[in-house]
C-alpha cells in the first residue's frame, strides 16, 4: 500500500518554515524543473548519498539501473498502444521542422509532457485521457514534414478520439470495469464477470497462505474463447525488459550489505525467471525480514490500484536508503505497536493479540521508477498480502527527501490565506502541521495498515471494488485517532497537547473541500485515497452535526471549515474506525458499499465550483512529480567502477528522452 500526498497537504505544508531545511545547502533542493497543465515537476536531492560507503553506492547504482529498465513495462500495462504513442510523439518532438514557438507546437509540447508524466495518454491520478490542444491535420502535416511515418490508426484514435480508451482505470459502479478500462492488464474482450469467475475458480478460501492470484499476469482470451494467463516473466510477457532487470539485479548481488540481502535479490530473480507467485511470497517474506540493511529497494509488480478489480500489480521500483536520524520517530512508534493495537477503539475480536514485526523507517529515495515516477508516494507499507503481514509483519517507510521537496516547493503560495478560517488556525498549522502530517503518515503506514485481523474464513478480497478505499480509510482513521492521544506526548513525539489539531483541521478541510480541486466539474470522486478522505470527513461532519462538532460556515460568501470540538471529533474518528474495522474483519461488503456510496463518491456541484474558483486564483499546480538525480560511475584506469557520482542537473523532458533511448527494452 502506498500513501500519497494530498494536494492540499502539499500546499498547506508551505507554512512549516521552521522545519523546512535540513538538506545540503549546496544542493539545489526542491526547485521547480517544469510547470505545465496541472503539473509541477520538482527536483529532489538525496542527502547522505555521498557519505555512503562506495560498496553501498554501487549497490544503489545497480538497483537503480534495474529500476529504470522496467519503465516500458508500466507504459504498456497502462495501455496497449502507449509505447507506440510515445515513440511517435518523441520522434516528432525531435524532428519537428516548423516554428517551435507556434501555438500548435506549444500545445503539442504540453501534450507530450502530459503523456510523459502519465506514463501514457491518461492522467496519472484521475485516469482520464488528455485532450490535445492541436488538430489532427496539424499533427499529420508535422509528421510528414519531418519525414516521419504516419501514426497507426490506433495511435491516431488514442490522441484524437475522446471516446476511444477514455479512462485508464474505470471505477464507475454499474459498468463492466474491465471492458471499460483502457489499461492493458487484461486482454481485449475479457469481461469483468469472466475475470471474477476465472479467479473465483482458482481461489481456495480455506488456504491460509494464498498466493496473490493475477498479480503478475494478463488474463487473455485465445481465438477459441478460452481464458489463459500470460505471465510477466523471463521467457513470458515483457521478457526483454525483465531480462534487463534481472541482469542488473545480478550485478547488484556482490555489493549486497549482507548474505540475507543477497538472498533477497536472488529470490526476486528467481521470481522474475519463473513467474511463480509462491516464490514472490517467499521473496516478500525474506524482504520483510531483512530490516538490518541500510540500502533497500522495491522492484516488481506491487500495487494493484491500476486494476479496477485490484489484482494485477503495476510495475514499479524505488531504491532507497535509511535516514538514520529521522528514523528514530518511526522506531518509537513501531516499538510501541502492541500498545496502540491494545488501546484501539475497535472490538477486541478484531484486534491482533500480537502485532508482529511492524518495522518502520524513514528513508531517502535514490531513484523513482515505473508506477512511482514521476508522481510518487510519500509513504509505503509492504508486502500487500494479508497473510504475510499477519505472520511476518510488514515494512513501512516514509520518504523524507520527497516530503521535504514538496515542502520546499510550496512556501508562500497563498493557500492557507485563502482556505484556512482564521489567523489562530493558520498559526497552529504553521507550527505543527509539518510534524503532525509526518506523524500521520508514520501512523498510517507503520500501524494503520498492519492493525486488526480478519475473522477466520473471511475472504481478504470480500470488499471487492471498495477494498482499496476502505483499507485506506481504516489506516487513516487509525492515524487520526492516535494523533490526539497523550501517548504521543509521553513518547516524546509531540511536545504540545494541541499539536494534533493542526492535522485534524487540515484533514477536514481537505476531505470536505480542497481535495475537490483535483476533480473536473461534473465528475464523481473515484480515486481510492480521495474517496477515503471524503468518506471520513463527511461521515464525521454528519454524525457530529447535532453537537456542532464541525461546521461549514460562510464568511464573506466563502465557505470555511470551523472545528468547534476537537476532542469530540477524535471520538467520532474512533467510532468510525471501529465500524470500518468490523466491516473489514467480517467482510461485510453491503455495509462497506453503503458507506462508500453514501459518503465517498458524490460531489456537491456548488461547493465544487467554489473550490475550483478560489483555487484558480492561486495558480498552484494540484499535482507534483519529480525528476530523478543522475548517477554516473567513476572508473579507475582499468575500467573498474570505484565510485558513483550523483548530480542534479537534468531537466524534465531531457530525462524522459534519455530514459526512452537508454532504457526501453520493449521498443527496440
Ligand atoms: Zn495506505
């Protein structure tokens, strides 16, 4: 599972100036590299890289190479014509013969940048297709003038026909979610009932260690209508890319920090070679149990948010290393995991008698790749398999150099002045939001996802299409509930009993109002994390209404969030946590569906318009992403790599073009 930064959170972090900079002052930290459409591209730095041992730097280097080699896989998973589209667009950008300042070319450049950001022609977050600001006639002419071939009919339709592959991942109830999703996780013509029946037949609900069916395969139809799984592996689907990943993982092995870590890498290679899901589970267990290594990585088919049925994993990789000083915070939380589990407001039948191996650390990312690039999570909790989490715990991280880059980028953007109700509340946010937002992420990742248990015999996928939303809701509520607990003061994680109010205010503001700026007028809320925030905020608003716990008030014609009773708000978070945990533990799909449909989906058009109008006056990009640093090997006179140099100069499109030329095993 991943935690992503709420847009309002990114903006509102602006004010936490006191915490703003512990980066190397010589590094150009957090600066804006590019700005287009609704996107701001930032640069992040990697504090501490230069201080690592040469062996660790080489380990990171080869893991980074393995990360970049998977880029094409994700592009193709996002859509079966995406790689063709990218080649066409990049060729035209390079070979264009006309005026590069003309409105048409600038519109084309914007579209190209959007497509690169989305790893395909759909928005990375809303999953809606981009609308080009240039005509088909201009495009076809420009290609022919540049001596380039005309695009395939599918690529043309992909760019110019808004109804063709309109949505990458469709979550709209009442439709066939597979047939109406443009992504390539299932073969053409495969329907949702077929997918559900296929996997229902495979699943043995009495198996206590079930593999994650469908995680690394595309379910396809043969010409005679039979369903077959085409597995992502060496010799299978995406083989050329997976071979390169494996080759670089092999090169990393001699530099592993321990035998245990070398074995983790070997097991991952075995998984890529066999495609065997039981091997993926044994790899995940070994990976979870290696908590001693400073350098760590994610590499594989991990998160399934891109699959409307939540089964197939999108390829991603993040290479990282532990930020020792900042990890103290999450270590304290982890060490006290059992206390938090025992005191949670959920029914004791749904609590874990023993919370095992919740490990947590603060890391700095060295590279972001696949589905974590250019937009990236700020926190990650893995593995996803419930039984592994129950038996072996999970690893949870907060990516500090990324949150730092967000924070650096958002200073003084006017957000708080526009949306926060009064000066005392703004002061509260100034003082405590950075730390409580980080703590929220820590609690969500370290404890929230790992807490609770299913009743015996309950299918972990019982909540079906609402599973992701309700799981994020559960983790967020766990974090919100404990942010206000005096235990955090006792543990030295906060120094003021009112500090939690900063995060409560921001959470309610975001869930009730400001996250709406990410939605186009007339559309519903679809993304799982956004639904979760709306569900929580609207539920507590409604349940607390008789006592005026939280109110939406008007000042000078503008809507503001006013919180009258923070303790009562905490109690409401606790009540909802108890209910969500019950739903999860019992697999109560109807109750889960009702909560999602009642609180998490619909948008009040008047409020939505107000938020968009007010937000538009600020010119803040609702979405942010990152360019990676560049790692260059330093060699001795015999050509041996002795060190790795990191630089932060590469710009957005040049990086994308370099990746397309140097790391594109599926297009060559
Ligand atoms: Zn989460």
